[in-house]
């Protein structure tokens, strides 16, 4: 049994990137689906597919690498808010990752969004992870 599904999601992606895998399969949940959509929109992954018709439901993620140097698009994934210590921020205290080059995923009252979107809408929430 996984006690922190978001940390498991990030660890599976991190391990697949370190092993230079092209594809990673992760057990599905609604929050993981939303995180995957954000990773795709921001260009950190190549593609994704939600397989809800099989049991257990899964997410297949195609990882993105540079065509020449074979360097991964994701260099660092960091879990911020943990089950033992939640990290909440107000709209005026939203963190910047790598001085704006990275992305922070924030769980707000209006759903998951990036740090830039939350700052633009002037809402705070729980900081789930940093991606760079």
C-alpha cells in the first residue's frame, strides 16, 4: 500500500528518467491525471495516455529527451508538501522555481495549476511539487 501516491508518481517518473526509459506506467488517480496534463502542457513529457478501461486504471507517459544529446527534459522533481508536513502558501507567497524557469504545481480551490497561473488568478494553495 502506498501512503503517498503523489510521491510515488514523482519517484516513478524520476526513476524512469534516470534509467533512460522511453515509457513509464503509473497507477491512475484524478490528481495524477491533472499533474500529467500540466507536465504535458509545459513540455516536460512527450505524450500521455489514460487507460481507464483496464483494471487497475493506469497512466502511460512517454518521456521527453533531447534528440541529439539525449538529455531528459525533466532534470529535477521534488516533492514539497508531504503527508507529515503540508506546505500551504498564500497568493503573495507563491514560490518561483529556478527564478521562473521551473514550475511549481499547486493544489488550489479551483483545481491543480502552475505557480504562474495561481499568481495570475491571485489564489494560494498547497504546493505539491517543483519541476525543473
